[in-house]
C-alpha cells in the first residue's frame, strides 16, 4: 500500500495519508513517505498550492504507539530511538511550513496529538463540521510537547495550555473560534470547499505568494521593529519582480494581468 498518494491538478498537489486501518498514524514509514513528498514539492515550481488530506475515519491519530513501545523496550534503541523519532517528526513539520507553496489541511476526521500538530502546522485548514481535535497525550501520561510547539503558534496560549493539560477534545466550532482552522463545513462539502480555497490562492501570482509565505513566518519570530525592517526588504524584492510590475500596470489599466506561466 502507498502510504502517501499524490495527485496533481491545475497547479494543486493533493497529498493523501493512506493508512486508514492505522488511523493514518505517523509511523516511521509514514513520516518518511510524507517527508519524501515534501522534499519533492520544495523543488516543484509547477505546484502553487498543496492540500494535505487523509483517507478513513481519522485524519491522523498521532504517533504510532506500538512502534514507540517497541522502541522503548529495545535495548539497542531506547533514548536514541526517541530522539531520532522526534527529530524526524520535527523536520517534517518544519518542511511543511517552509514549503514555498501554501499548505491547506483538509480534515475529514479526528486529528489528535501529532495529528493535531499536523493541522496546526499547515498554513490553513478546512474541516468537516463533525471533526474533533486534541493534544490528548496527557491522558496516557505523555505530555504532547512537540505538538505543543505548533499548537501554541496557532491558538491563544491559555486555550493551548488547557488542551495540553486536560486532554480535552474540541469540536470544529471551537477550533474555528480559536483559529486552529479557517473553515468548518458539512462533510459532504469538505473537498469542494478546500478546492475552492486552494484555487483562489493558486490563481495569485506564484512568486508573490512564495515570497509572502516565507516573510510571514520570518517576521513572526521578530520584534516589531525588526519585523518592519524585514517586511520592507521583502516588499522591495517583490516590487522588483517583472510580474509584479505587470500586475500593477494591469490594475491601473483596468485589465487582467498577463503574468508569465
């Protein structure tokens, strides 16, 4: 079975987690498969937007606990295995965020622990209105420390801390209110709503979106003064792009822009 399938259409690449019998858990093999697709997408200028979807009743149930237990009990693995596992998972999350293309999570089922981390890591998310989210590792004695990194950058701190310490699952209405997802839609409309959002972004000038995504995350890590300095440099770079000049000229001439493919 192919753990991660890819379908490209009209500049939109859809990556689908395809291990429904394992609730699309982030096993060693799943992490490797998703990382390989991210590495390919990072070099693919034909793709303007990425959708991260899943098959089955769960979007992603987090790490594969059976694999983790095996790693814990193996005398030749132990701490080294876990350090490597979480390093690989962190690299995957950073890769998704550093892709030049915006990444939209299409969440059809429950997303918990590292699965919730995946949703929080994506640039945007659309979810079916029955879905629940959580960082519930604390319920089995494992605080979701790595998922916490993405979660605390997506939702208010007090809300994140409550989720992390209580293990409580939240519904799509609360996830939308907190900013974890952009839209909650009926399950029957999920794919169409996600595609609509993806097409809207894909129709923008690709170089501007690439420049903007990188700047979005870079400036967020800076204080206000440094952020403005960086943003000014980014705006200058963007203004000097030939297609940006064409876009502005087209707006002033009241005509559609003739951007290069």
